[in-house]
């Protein structure tokens, strides 16, 4: 492909061009796609108003750039290879032609059931091919999909349905995950008791478990698809029409609906996919993420399929039936590019080499990581034992809001350094600022990471509340997008991401707002107040430590803690359950009533030697008690 970078000097050249003349650069990349009408202007932006437009007035449908585009050249090539949870069950391969038919068929189902351009559709599904088909069918009819990770609780699901006023939910009867079977439809039913906008629920059969089907509302996927044909003409979309909403956690309590639009997202996910992974046309690519997260959107579904790649979709977990499952799948499908999270690497590393040695892993060419900083030990283990010392590791830094990979080596081209995301992709202009917003120029500096020029797949708004988008991302530092991450640029100009500088924690690669977890804990009737911080956790990266003031009312501490965990499980889901809960008599507060999290973080880290000045606290005496009771 024209815009595939083939060597390091080409990268530097492309980078220079992208900065010197972004319109020419991105116009050229975008020219490789199929547009029903080309743009009037490549980019227009005003960061103060969080107003960003790419490929203005261009018309397209993103699915035509996957389905129509590859039908004649790659029709019989596998587009999606689906590997089930149970290795004894047979997988499914969908060729580009079959995917085309299935997407068209389901597009017709959506239309028949009242979905129009612009309507929001919630996808609450396990990792089954129908989830990808659902996303593409929404995009094809012009509906806005919002995938909600199927591990979220009914109340978290209801919040998202209500926030975007969705008209339809696409789901499944159940979900197989490891040794467990999860009653997905039941969760939907419970959620919808709190929702009024949903007209139809379409249920894909997966576990064949019994579910209640509400007459007039609930329909079976297989029955609906049997009633329609497999021809569908894609809706014409504007480049800036909404493609999807994806909810993500921030430093306030309520998750934000990050909005991505059509043209720019398409161009950037494809461009970054082929360049970062150095994808070649016969490669088999596997990203182990869930489609409920941005990584699944951009690098299981859109990026690879827009590139005509074969993408693997895995339903299960890394340790079922044993800790060799990932490697077994790599050998089975001769995977060439493998992309996972540091937390998975650390979890598997803990099992030692016995689960790895039975497998050859000789098809692997590129290894990737995403979601959190990777520690050097895990980096080396991955490099030596999975990549056998011959596969470059792409440590890819990006966010739900950035839509695509921002800072990363290009596999095999950029020399790597353990734990470094290395260099920005063409078109990406990172800048480092201090707390006052002053740019820290040159190498050997550390500060807050901002981006000071738009890129095609950047966030356009937070659904239903544009001011929140301005406040969160464009107000901290004037004229720049603020990432919320701390970063260091070393003597070679390489970037190393240091983690969040706000009240967001990263647990097993999952983003979580401490305020969000606190709100959930506070739902327990006996809880008076709580404060949540992250602490270093060997496998998860960060663990959740909750300090809770509560009335025990005759209960034992142990049973109260269990109840609190159950409450969080119910309000958000199992991923937000605190690892440690400490019942405390009070929380350290400043005179203006703010919780001093710095102290709580130190205690959680078990580093009480340098608590700093506590004399300005309203209640300094509480600190000793907290230290004494630390978990
Ligand atoms: C893709 C994704 C975003 C946050 C981000 C960082 C952290 C992601 C890396 C990383 C260090 C990396 N989207 N993060 N990738 N930190 N090195 N390679 O994860 O919206 O869910 O999270 O994740 O803190 O701000 S996300």
C-alpha cells in the first residue's frame, strides 16, 4: 500500500512531511479510500472550542471500505477467525464475502426494526462474531453504536443506555468465559427496568440457556436474519457523522461518552494499523482485547478489516483451560502479529515456562502491548520467551479519546527500548508541559503529556455535553489536548509513559475513575464516606485500595467488606471490586475539606517514611490510626 512506511528513514521523512504540511500528508493517505464524494478541506480546528473537523463535506460509508472494497480482490480470504472459549468447540471463519453478506443481512434487520440513521444502538455482547457484525451493520445503516463491555453490571449498562437514549440493545443469551457461563440476557432485562428509550432487543444465541423473551420487545437474531435478504446498499454518511460512542472513565464520577466520527477514524485506524504492526497481506493478526474497549474497536475490528487483514477474535480467557491457551492459538492459526496487555503478560509469566514450551511460536513476527505501562521484567519475558528474541515489541500508547495508536515503535523499523513507547506516529505532535503549562523543550525532560495539533481519529465531543469535553481535555492547558498522562522524554528523544497524573487508575489495563468507585461504595447504606486510591499490584499493574468510614452496626469487619465488594460489583461490575478495604475512623482532610489523597496513596503503597507535611490537616491525628490499620 502507498502509505506503508518501509524503513526508518522513511518514517522520519513521513513525520517531517506530516508536520510541515498536514493537509497534503493526510489528504494523500485519505486518497486511498473509497469516498462517495471527496472533501472540501482536509482539516479545520479550534481547540478552545473543542471543534475539530476532518475531511469536511466528504461522503462515505466506512463499511464500503471494508466490504465492497475487498469483495473482488479478497472475497475468499478469511476476514474474521473466531476462536471459541472451549478449545474442543469448532471455531468459525468468515471470509470477506461471508462477512459482507452477514453485515448486509443484519443491516436489513436493523432497518426492519426501526433503526434509522443517527439512532443509538447499544451492543452488549460477548466476543462472538455477531458483535463485530453488529458494529459494522450499525455503521452501514448510519446508526451510532455504543458497545458496552459485557462484564459491566446491569446498573452500569442502564446508565449508558439512558445517557445516549439508545433505541435498541443487541445482546446474547449468555456468555462462556473460562469455566463460567454468564447470564447476559438477564443483565439486560434487569437494566431495562430502569430505561424507557429501548424499543427492541435482539438476542444472539450463544449458550442456548433459557432466557425470558419479552413479547413485543425481544427478538431472536437467527429468526430475524432468516426473514431478510443479504443485499443492502450502505447509507451515505458525512465524514463528520458520528460513528460510535464509547464510554470511558475519567476523574469525575460519571463515565463519559467519547464520540468518534466516520472519516477521520477510518483513515487513522487503518494507517496506524498497517504501519505500527507492519502488516503484510498474508499475515494473520490477533489482538486479545475485548470489543467492549477501544482497542477492540480500532484494532480487532476497524483497523485490520479496513486493511483487508485476517483478524482473530477470541472468546475466552488466557488461562482456560490452562495458561498455554494464548500460545496454543498462536500455533493453531500461525499468528504473525500478536497484541495484548501487560497485565496478561504478567499473569502468564507467573505460571513459569511450562505452559509456553509445548508451543513453537515460530510464526510470530511482531508482539504488541497496550493499556498500561509495561514493566521491564515483563517486557523481557515477552521478548525472550514469546518472541524468542527475534520479534520487535511495539509498546503502543494511546487512549479511548485518541481513537488510534499515538506513540509507538513501527515494528522492526524503530529501535526499541524496554518500557518505552518510543516515537510519535506521523501526524502526532506530542508536547510536554509543566504544571503551569510551560512547554518543556528538548530532551531529558519530564512532565504532562499534551498533543498540540489535531489528528484524524481524535475525540470530537463527549456525548450530550460538549462543555465537558472542553473542560476535560482542552482547558487544563490552553490550545492543547491534555492526555492526563505523565511522560518522560529521554536523551534520545524517546517517550516513556509514566501513568496517569489525575484521579484515574489503571487496573489490569482497565481505566477506572477513583470517584466512580467511591460513588459505588457509598451506595452501601452503612457507608458514610470513602476514598479510593491505586497502589502497585504485581499482576494488575494497579490494585484498588478503598478507605471507608462506616457504621459496622454489629457486623464483623470481614462481612462488611464482603458487602461493600458486592455493592461495587452490582453498581459497576467485577472489574471495579476493591482489592483491599480498610475501615477507618476518618479521612485526612485539608482545612477546605478536601481529602489528602497523597497521604492515602503513600499508606496504600506502604511507604509511610515520607508522608510530607501533615500539619495543615484538619485532623492530623487520623493519619496515625490509618497507618496502624493499613492492609
Ligand atoms: C488504549 C487504551 C488510556 C490510558 C492512557 C494511559 C494508559 C495506554 C499505554 C498506557 C503506558 C502504554 N485506552 N496506557 N497504553 N500507559 N504505556 N503503552 O488503553 O482509554 O482505556 O486507557 O491507558 O494511562 O491514558 S484507555
